[in-house]
């Protein structure tokens, strides 16, 4: 088991290295210099050169790359071009809303998606199955920014059940904060609930035709027990993987959701930084998202290996 | 995968004619399934609306008539789907928006397929490069696509071309992975070994024998990529970093309409509905095509 974890950890480091290199390439090999963009229209060549020197952009790309990687390894993510704040501290201040939103949405997507998929598989071919799959298909195709706007229109503007936008931290006002989370969590979770439902159904159906279930049935085990006791548990292993992928994707999806509901999270920070061409901040946020995604995948792999020992030896 | 799919025939001989006839037969029976027929029909409708936008649209999509601002949809009032905050006709803007979505979707699908096929085939032949490649591809694919697209757009600037470039970059790995997997599986198939034994050069075997057999799965992926590209473009535009505000695209209409959500909900309703239906449709179409062209991968994906 430890060998497996070490191997996966190594894989994660390689992935992080590749992503950080890609991020560096994308944000550094740009046509047009960041200094020119920061200074705007009425800049003089002297100002541009001075700012380039100040930002360290007068050195060659490979030198900057080595320097940047070294800084990352020592935990230095640089300072913002926009204001002189440290990238790490700005991101740390924006992390909480994103994490809470993503986890809430994931719980919601699992709580809706898995029962929906199970019901559809158990009643395969009936109207119930058909209805569940139509719901899942619709959920998977809803653009989440539009869903968010519709929810705001109905539940905030027409019926005033939930606030239309904003975020209140659980730590500041525990009783109030959940009301700000309901609509964003539905917005972010809906499409993944649809995908999870479809996969849960497919996985359960695949297991249901297995030989050992036929054996169980022929021994006279009741159908209810066959499904709950045997089929469901085995079908949950691949379904769990889908949930992991969904959680990783939701971290990205939260960018749009935060924009719709004006939630001051990491996603909003990324958009603000893109609009300001604040490249150190962009790099920092992307690396953070990459790290979160990699950690989710690592956790999924480990739980997978605990649930299904065969995976450890692949 | 050992048989040549009917659509991959070279069609130069008698067998080709027979195969084309079979392909027509399969196509006809495939279209007889309501889900497939509706999916195909609606997609064709959106493409037609986009292509014919200048002919059908009652107004110029940028035509501003402040006195007619925020008019609700009406069958008789001259503005079928209402007007926006500048009095522009939503129906006309929707038609031109379909054009943008189709251009973005089709360009991204074509470009990412071409690049992805080349990378995937090459990766399938060179073991060392293939392994290296798969590492990068898995790294990129494990990553939320919109994040990379945002980074690229931050570097390149916002424009239609740059959105297409960014989304192509993001979706190439999907195609490359599928083609790579197919190539690895096909390389040991007897018909490929036979072609090699008969003296077929590597390039010739790859292009004439392996490539045609990867096209089914690529078409299936392409359908889904079209859907993702439409959503991603609209998301980027909605976030203010995709297409410039002046464009008539579904994402722009949505982003502008959001300030008038309560007063004029129709501005956001129609483009959102259009994106939703197009994506729903492409997903259904993709599922149908997968059953037809790539039955084996159903379980894998």
C-alpha cells in the first residue's frame, strides 16, 4: 500500500511540474510585454525598459524559468503586478469561499446524482428510468451561468427566498451563511449531479449482469438483498472515481459560479487578474487550482486502492 | 475494431460502391431512431440559422433604437423575441449568435481533431514520445479546461481567433488520447501486420490503415467537443474575457442582459435556452453516434 502511495505521489509531482511549465510558457511567451500593458497607451520606451527591469523581465526566458521554479520550491509565489501584495497572501485570503462552495456543491451533486442513478438502474427500462435519465441529461447540458441567472431571477428577485449574490463566511455568521450558499451550490452542482447519475446507473447495470449476482439470485437471495448487498457496493467503486473527477472539475466550474453570484473567491481573483494582465497572480491561482486538483486525484486514487486491492498492483 | 467501418471505405472499386450502399442503409436506420433524428435535425437547424442569419434576420444585429428599448417578446410587435437595453432586436442577434457558436464549435472541432490525430498517431508509433505525451495529456486533462483557456486568453488577448486558439489547445488532448489508444490497439491487429508484412511503409500503414479506423471515435469526440466549445466560449464571454462586447454572440447577449434580469428577463432567457438546447442536442447526438461508430468505448467513457 505504501509503495502504491509513493508511486502516485511521484506521478503527482511530475504532473505538477508539467503544469507549472505549461503555465510558465503560456504566461511568458506572450506577444507584447506585460510592462507595456501595465503602463497603458501613453508610455515611453524608457518607462517600459525601467519597469521591465523592475519586474525582472529583462532577463532571458530560460533564466526566468529557472528562477521562477526555484522560487516556487521555496514557497515564493511572487508579488502582484497590480499592487505590490504577495501572491500567496492574496490567494490565501480568497481560498475559503471557493473551498466551501466547491465542497457543498459536491455533496449536493452526490446526494442527488447517486440515488437518481440507482433508481434508474433498478427500474431499468421503465418510465422511472426514462424520467431519471432525462433529468440527468438536462442537468448535464445546463450552462451553469445561465442556471445561476435563472435561480437568481426566481428565488431571489421574484420570491426573495435567498439572497441574489454575495458571500458570508461560516465563521462570521454561522446562522446566515448557508442562505448565501444554496443557489451557488445548486448552480455548480447541477451538471455534475447529471453526470454522476448517468455513471452510477451505467456502473450498477454493468455489475447487475455479473455471474456472482446470477449465483446469488439462483441461491434464492431476494432481489432487494442482491442489489443492496452485492451489486451496489461493487458498482460504487467506479462511481467513486467519477465523483473525484467531478470534484476536480467543480474547482474550475466555481470560477463561473463565483462570477454569477459575486462571491469573492479564488475564481473571481483569477478573472480580475486576467483582466488586469496580472501574470504573477494568474500563475499563482492556476498553480493553486492545479494543486487542489492533483490532491483530489491523489485522494481518489488512495481511497480507490483501499476499496479495491486489485488496483494497487497494476 | 478489426473490420473497416463502412464509412472508411476508399470507394474506388466495386466493393466501395457496395459499402457506400450499406453505409446509406445504416445511416437511414440510425436516423429512424427518434432521438438521433431530432438530434441531427436540431443541429442542422442551428447550423442553417447561423449560415443564413443575414438573410433571415429582420434587423441588423447591431442596429440601435433606443426608443424601442426593453420591449418584451411579441408575435405582432415587430420584435419576435423582444429587444435589449439598446433597443436591438434579440431575434436577429440570436441568429448571428448562432453563427458565432457554429464558427467557434466547428473551428475548434476541426483544428483540435487535425492536431489531435497527428499527435495521437505519432504517439502510438513512438513508444518513448508516446509515454511522454500521455503524461502531458493526462496532466492537462485532469485540469479544469476553462482555467487553461483563461491563462491563454490572458496572454493572447480577447478576440474570436484567440478564443478558438485557446479552446483548440484545451481540447486537443481529448482527441489525441482517443487516437493514441486506438493506434496502440490497432497496431497489433492482423490487417495492420499484414500491410506491414507486404512492405507498406510506416507512414503509409498509419495513414491508410490505422487512421481510417480511428475516425469513428474521433467523430464521436468531435460531437462532444463541439458542445464543450459552445459552452466554454459562452462562459469566457460571460466572464468578460471571451468575445468583445460589441459582438452578437449568445454569451455577450447573456452578459449584457444580466443587468436587466428583473426588468427584461427575456434577454437572458433566449440565449441561455439556445445554448442549453444546442448542448443537450449535441450530447444526445454524440451518444447516438457512439452507439453507431464506436460501440466498444461505451463502457470506457
